[in-house]
C-alpha cells in the first residue's frame, strides 16, 4: 500500500474546478489528504507533495534533467584585471539540433582563480574556491558589465545594467558572479508577442520537448518560469564542477519575473544554498490569496505563458488553490532565504510577501534551524547578521521596482552570515 503521505499520480489529481475552497492559507503541517505532519520524515514527504501540487496547478511539469555538453572559453584579466571570465556554452545533445543552448558567463575574482597569473604569495584560496551568486538576466549577459570580452546575446548594449548587477561589488566582496540570459532559453512575451498567449508556452526550449511526454495531464505542461528555473538548474550542474567555485555555496537571485523563477528553482533544488527572490511578487514569494495588487487573474491574463495552462482556473478562485506561495518558500527550509523588496514597489506587494514568509517560518523551526528572528523584517541600514536576520528574512529599501548597490550590500552581508 502507498506510504501515508503519498499524493495520487498527477493524472489522478482533481481538476482545478473540483478542488474545494478554503480562504485560509493551507497548513504546511497538514497534507493534501488531511494528515498531520509530525516527524521529520513526514515533512520530507509533505515537501515532495507540495512541489508536485505546484507543478500540477501553478508552474507545470518540466522534463527530467537532460544530458549536457559544455564548451568553455576562459579570458583572464577582464573588468580591468579584477576577474577571470569563463563563458560556458551548455548544450543538450539528446534534443533536436535546433534546440536552444545556454551561454553562462562566470566571473571569478582574479585572486581566487586557480589558473590566474597573479602574485598571490603562494597562499591562494584556490583549494576551496569562492561562493558564487548565480543571477538570471533579462537582456543578455553583456548588460551586466561593460567589458568587450562578454559574448553579445540580443540587442541590448554592453553594461546597460551594470548599476543593477554591481558585479564589481560582488567580486570585491570575494564572491563569483554567474549569469545566463533567460530569453536565450525561453523567450518572454516581449520577444514573441502573442505567439504564446493561451497558456503554457511553445517557444524556445518548450518547442523541443513533446508536451505529451511530460508527467502531468494536459494543462500542466511547464510554462516559461519553470523553463527559466530548469535553466538555472543546468547552470548549477555546470558550476559545481568548475574549479574555483565552492560547489556547496551557490546562491540564486532573480528580479521580478526572474525572481519567480529563482524561488521556484531554489525550492526544487537542494543544491542551491541560498535563495534571493528580489521583488518577485505574485507567482513568487507574494501570496495569491487576498492579493489586492497583482491578482491571479491579472497575471494569467497578461502572462499566460509563464505558468501551467491550468493556473488561470484559479483566477478569482484563489481560495481553491491547494497551495499558496508560503508553501513554496517553506520548501527552501532549512536553507536560508532573503526576500528583498522595495517599499514603493506596490505591485509586488511586499506586505503580502512578508505574510508569506511568516506563514512559512514554522517549517524552519520544525527542522531545528534558526528561521525567523523577531518579525523577520529589516530595512535600510539595519545590520544584517545571523543574529538579526536568521535564515528567513525580508529586507526592504525605499525603492520602486529595481535593484541597486544598497540591495547588494545587504544581500552579500546575508550571504556572508551564512557562508562564513
Ligand atoms: C509585471 C508583472 C509582474 C512582474 C514584472 C516584471 O508586469 O505583472 O508580475 O513580473 O512584470 O517582471 O518586471
């Protein structure tokens, strides 16, 4: 007989229309079938169940990890000598020849590069490598820094977003920075217009997989957010094997729609040591129930391709969702998560993101981790340490919908607190 907390196979899960309504947030410690989560093993089963429910009703089922092939090109002395750039082309030999590949750019601090020609007094930290922040970029790797060595992807100019990514600061703080361009793997609405309207997605990597071969029923095929997260996982596959990278200290960050992908990637992959969803909003950290900013109807109306086709069945029926986003946050536990938000970024609903963290926090406690300290809210110049931020915290700055140096200082302080 099936173990107590095992969900029925995806094809036997109820249609969205048949799910009961509950205006309260689903309890992390009560299974879909109504059983209590009492032991650690129960939580592991509940976590697997939660992720399957998110696959079935929210983000869609992605294909299994594929075979990958890599080709790397290394350029020392980029960014005025501060870094070594390694560009890795990640391709998929078992997919059709026209399948997209991922061009990952990795910048390691020059003094941490085991092959660098720098004078390190023979005392280099190379044996252990450095932690790496993996960021999903919107418009091409070349926008993150102004350096001719980076391969151009798309139309945006070099360095266009250097004040956003602050790669100089990341490297100064002793971290590596890796990035890939989401549109290279799965084009977004801006690039493909109405081609993907109607839910799910047929563009980019989606086109190279037979939707019928994915595990779920029709309506549950992976959308664009799941594809971007899948791409982050492929970058993690590769990063872990790069000399100079500390494999167990890979953090993932994305902004907004890419923040949704970052938290989905982090929730589903325990190799990701720290998760930073930046202003991720609806479909990210922010709750779907009672959201008076971006509703499920708003987001599935404007961006149907981001999600599984069936997610729009919850437009105006959020109370019927068997999950809400706090359960996704909870799947990161006991690993650390810093939710960074702009207090003027109303559409992302920082208050409801904070509610989501608070509802997830008991899972850290259940797993004997530090979890949330106090009300789990820091801002501006507040000190960020293990004692003030714990494992789960929202950090705010007085900005609208953007990323800048002030956020990076906080993010790197949080990372130091966990990685040192
Ligand atoms: C908005 C969308 C948000 C967020 C944002 C972005 O239009 O409603 O959910 O993803 O785009 O990605 O900047």
